[in-house]
C-alpha cells in the first residue's frame, strides 16, 4: 500500500536474551543489597554492644576509684576472698567499701577532713579538725542514705577483709553513732584502734552477675548498705548496669584492680561479642 512501511521488532530469541540478562543483573544487585544490609546490621550491633560495654565499664571504674584499700573482695555466696588473693575467675560478685567522696571534696571546708586529733579524742568521741560534719550529714541524706549515724570510720592498717562486716566480725571498723558538732564524731571505740588518718564510708558497693540460664549474665550495682551494721548486698538498693554478659572477670595486684567485661548482642543465631578491659589504680 502506498505510504506504508514496516518496522523491525525484537525477535523472540532476543527477548529471551534480554530477560535472561536482566535476571542475572537483578540477582547480582539483590545479593549486593543483601550484603550491604547485612554489613550495616553487623556494624550497628557491634557499635551498640561497644557503647554498652564502655558505659558499664566506666561506671564500675568510677565507683572503684573510691574503694577503701584492703576492702575489695570477690564473693561466691557466703565465701569471699581479698582481690589480691583470688585463685580463679569464678567469682560472680565484686564487692568493696567506698569512701564518701561527695562531701569530702565538695566545698572549701570538706564535710570530713580525714584527720583525727588523737589527744582531743576518747573512747566515745573523735575530734576531726577542719571538718563540717553537718554538711556530710546533709549529703548522705540527699544521696539516699539515712544520715551520718550509719557511717563508719576506717583507719589504715587496723582492719582486714575479715573484720569489717563481710563476716560476723566488725572489730576493724569504727561505727559512727552521731556527731556532736561539725568537728566531733560520736563513735563506738571499744576494742578498736584509731589513728591520725581515716576515711569515712556510708555505703558498700557490689557488682553482681546474675545468671540468665542461657550462658549469659546480667550485671547490676548494689549500693546503700552497711556491712558493719549487718547489711548484705542482697537486700540493698540495686541498679542494672548491662545485660547479656558472657564474661565478667576481675583481679587485683598491689594498688591496681583490673576487670574485663564481654557483652553479647544477639543477631539471629550468631551473637556479636564485644569486650572491654579496664585497670583502676587505687
């Protein structure tokens, strides 16, 4: 017919080739996208685990920085051992007495000076010049303790881990019953020794690993309890630190405490594990 023309089209074979090529390209693209997404999930889980471990380790290290020397122990139930003498890593509880740093350095005149006037003291009172004990009492109350009457004094080289309340013996710690004024503690001194320097504590602390039954543990911090008054970490205030821990180990040497935490971030059947180790110099 006049004015009409024919156009060439794809043959069936060419269409099959095009579809096959598109299928190959699509499969490769889908695999790349899947790998990119998998890599993203892995990196996100690793970052999340790393942040959790770092925060938990920092909190523990900050608390341990104020541990009273000679009071840090590893505990298994009712059995406890000084951290310098641990013979294995199988201790689920790290426990210590912490000195009151909040009122010690919070103002120009500290709540407690750390110095005792032996000549001005006697069996029922301890003179502590340069102190403002009313401020210490306020700080303890504001931080969740009752008041200074639950505090205790620790004098260097007068106690061991067996004489500060972890067991039944409290002969190495000097309980505070009250304060007469800003520079005088009322104390219970019978059978105890005082020296020119002391540290004041109103709480012990314990990092506790609780078994989840699946090979992991949850870590929590127990606080606001006084072993010298017969208290235990099991009945104390508690705050969660981190979940799904696979490793919690600690040891001590001289003035250094080292601990390690490994946390699992679960992704399907293959968890991501991140570890953090810190050393605290006392």
